[in-house]
């Protein structure tokens, strides 16, 4: 049985080789015998075409206080020379109510209030068909991004333009156009986490303490202030109204607005920041007067600073 | 002497670096607990009718999420407090590490509400894991959303198109245009017309053009997908569709969308594949069976001599048995 197989295998292999050679010979003869007509065509380059950009899934942009938020634009690029001819894409994300042009480098290398330029490294080419590729471009938008809704007086929307490049450096671009989205107003703040009045004798007032408040949103804000009675963890309390505050550093001997348990609006004037390291800050000064006969203990309490619309 | 000086300089540099790092950390931790914000800072609807249901999502945002911190919600709107529900309740923990926390404000206007403008505000306070430590006063941060609700008898129709897509179709099927529409009015509404121009993939030849008018409606203050269909006779391949959406007779913009025409049955097969993973498993079984077959053949070829000997022995013993019987 084995010897039979050993004899058959080389024969089969030889037959297969002869069959392939015959087929090849047939093809060559067919070419030689064919009419002597030579056809030639040169396929030219076609510029890519870009679909309307879908920006942030059609939702308004919501920013993150004192940080960045990722805004994604996606579209489809086609090229009649096939998807392999699509080489890369770049993009701009900008607030289109601004009369200036958003291009490379504008907006402080992508840190602007209204313009972000994305290099090809920020645009990822994805799924393909015969002639198309999906592209996604992402921008990291800072908290100072210009708002276009609500109390904002800034006109326009945010849109993304994506430019596609092919192997021959032909370009084409499309914008989110009708898919432009708004950017929401963001009220946000940051403040010192505590006020330490130190050791104060009954009947005396503390020294002035300072709370630095920073506007970390994208629109002007003011504050509402409230607090609770301070206590020693036992039965002794210092009424909330013994704390006073002022935007002036000259509180003299306890001059200012008495803190209340219900929120009271206070005009601090924190304008809209225009830099990524917020340039909108203000100081709030505090003093406490300890009532006569106050029980000696360490007292703690909580004050609340609330960001609200400008007064 | 030089060695000693070098050592002093190097130790000084190390010490300076360590001290800078330590004080930097200290200043940072003492300075603040991170920013806290709200976006958008309002809940507004100027077209509510008695009995209306309306929802709006706002985001509480923070740059340095504090583990274990909570939100406390206070509604200050005496006339309309009963209309308002917060999806997460009046106290809820901030999810660890989340910089954006969505909160949905649900407004249910009672049917017997008088027409008018109702105002108020909602305050969100971020309560750190420990409100106060040691002596002194802890500062907690809050943000405020203004409420501005107008109850009216007037009907108001308006909408926003949040997205458009054109599905891949099988040859012979109608073209399906899908629109994600947000009804911002208080009556059912939607686009009254969508115009579609179909181009070849090179975008230089207009192949078909038509209006779609039967699109359906979106309920008040809801976001829904609506669908329109257009009969087409396209060969297999890739195409462009320029879709114009009409609001009260005016185009609100043109959307250029890429789509495919695939052979009949392709989408059904894909759907079946997604719905019935068993089909995939049966294919897997085929692969496994083939692999097993290859392994068996391999083993046979490796141990060919042993097998041949075994079969020869078997034949001899059978012959012997036959002889014995005879």
C-alpha cells in the first residue's frame, strides 16, 4: 500500500506541473495570435470629496470648569481613485460669529477662546469601503470657549471644517455647516477651601481673612453667599451673622455684610476669562466678632459660595 | 576640597528640588478643592402649555473630581416647586473621576395652571467628603441654575435637526433618509419636506432628484428619529446624497452624505449574523472539524510505518486463524 502511494505521488505532482505549464502556454499563444491592437489608458487623479461633518453628535458643547473637553467631529471622505489614495486630514473648530479667519496657529496653538486647529495627528482615519474612509477629528476645547446660548451676547455657532488630502496632495474640505452646534454658557468658580480666623478673645474681632475667588467658566458671574452657625461639636454656637464679608480690604473694626443662612447675592464682578490660566479673580475679605461671654472652644462651620448670573 | 564642594552643591540641589515639590504640593492642596461649575446655568421654556411634560439636562462639571463628594440640591421656586423633579434626587454622590455629571430636570406642568411666567432657581452644592476639619470655616462651592418657565395658551411649532443619515440600501430598495429631530415647540411638528439629490461617487453627475414629504411628526419637547423614503434605481456602488431639510418652506441647510448600494440579501445576511450568533458558531464548528481532520492526517503520516506494520500483523493473524479452522 505504502509503496503504491510512494509511486503515485511523484506522478501526480508531475501531471500538475505539466497542466500548469500547458495553461500558461495557452495564454501566451492566445496573446500572440490575438489582433495586434494595443490599448493604453492613463487614470488621472481625482480630488477627494468630504461629507458634511457631524459635530459633537449634534449636541451643544458643554465645557469643563478650568479644564478642557474633547469635541469630536466625524465625516466620510471619498476618493474616486479608491480609499487607499486618501492620505490624511486636518481640521479647524471655530466659533463662526468671529470675523477673523481660523487657520494654522491661530488661537494660541489650539488654546483659544474661539479657534482650534487640528493637525493630521488629531484626525484619525478609520473604516473603509472601496472609495471611502471615515475620519474623526478631535479638539480639546478650553473652558474659555465662547458661549453662544442663554445669557451670552456672542452671535454665531461652533463649526468644524475638515480638509482631506489625497496621495497627489489634492485637497477638498467640508464643514459641519448645517450641523453647527452651540456652546453652552458655563458658570464655574474656584475658591480657597477654608477660612481660619485663628484665636480670638470674646468681645474681640479677628484679623481680616481673604478668600480668593476665580472665575473658571466662560461667562461673567457674581456670587451668592450663605453660611451656618459655627459650633464646637457640643451645645455652644457662634451665630452665622457674627461673620462679615466685603470686597474691600478695609473692613476696619468689623465693617461689612453680615453672613446669613439664606443665600444673599453679592456683587463681586468676575468678568469672562479670556485666558486658559483664568485671568478673572477677585478677593473676598472676612472678619468675625466673637460675642461677649462666648464659651472657650474650637468652633467650626461651613460657608457656601455660589456662582450665579452677573448682577 | 573640590570633592566636598561638589557634594555640598549636589545635596543642595536635591534638597531645593524636594522642598520646591513639597511646598508646591502644600500650596496646591491648601489653595482650593478644584473648580465647580454648571452648564448651561438655566432651565428655560417659554412655550409650555398646561399639562405639558418637559425635560432638560444640565451638567455639573469639575476639573478635579473629589472622591466621595456629594451633591445637595435646593429648589427655590415657591410657586412651581411641585412641578420639578430631579432625576438623581435632592442628594446624590458624584461618580468617582467624572468631570461631567448630567442631571435631568423634569418639569410637569399641572393641567389647571394659570398662564404666566414662573421663575425660581435651583442651587447645586458640592459637599466634600469631610465638610470641616479642625477649627475655622470650610468653604464649599455651589452653582445656580435659573428657572424661567412660561405657561401659555399659544401653540408654537419649531424644531432642530440634530443629525441626518442615509442608510446603506440593497439594490432595488428605496433610499431611506433618517433625521434626528428635536421638537422645541409645544405642538407635534417636523420638517414638511426633504429634497434629495443623488450624485455619483466622483460628485460630478446628478443621477436622481426628488422630494420626500411623508416624514411623520415629533411629539412636543421630544427628540426622535423620523424616516423618509425615496424610490431609486441605482446600480451597485457608492454614491453621494445632498439632503436639504425644509422648515416652513425654507431650506435650513444642505447635508452631503455618502451611502452604498449593495447586492440583494446582503443586509439581511448581516442582520441574521448579528441576530443569530449560532450561525457563526456553526462556522466555527466547521473550522474546528477541518482542523481535527488535518491533525489526524498529520498523525497518520508521522506514524505511517507503525500503522502499516499493525495492519500487516492483523492480516497475518487472520490468515493463521483461517488455516487453523481449515
